[in-house]
C-alpha cells in the first residue's frame, strides 16, 4: 500500500490506530511493530497539513511504545 493520494493526516491517523491495536497486544513483537507503525506515522505527519495535536499524540505514543519495547514502560493497559 503506497498511500499515494491519501491525505497525510488520515494516513498518520491510520498508522496511529494500527500502533494502538498492536500495543493492546502482548509481547515484544507487538511493541516492535507498534514502534515501526508510529515511526511511519511520524514521517507522514512531518509534512504540511497535519494538525500539531496529531503530531504530539504520535510523539507521545512513540515514546511509550519504545519504552515498552525496551522493557522500561508499563504494560498494555497503561496510557
């Protein structure tokens, strides 16, 4: 899926939702996949036309996902 022709804000939202689904799962694979999805969302959201509040949510969730992946954060029920 290329994402060509898709609004960057919508694409970032889809990736954020995917990461949320993955973080609801259990295991290191879920956390790693969530980090990848959020990094993709961050790249997409860096473009113009994306609400700053969405960028902030992505950044916050990325920090949480990285901490969880690295064994530093709380489990799937947090935040």
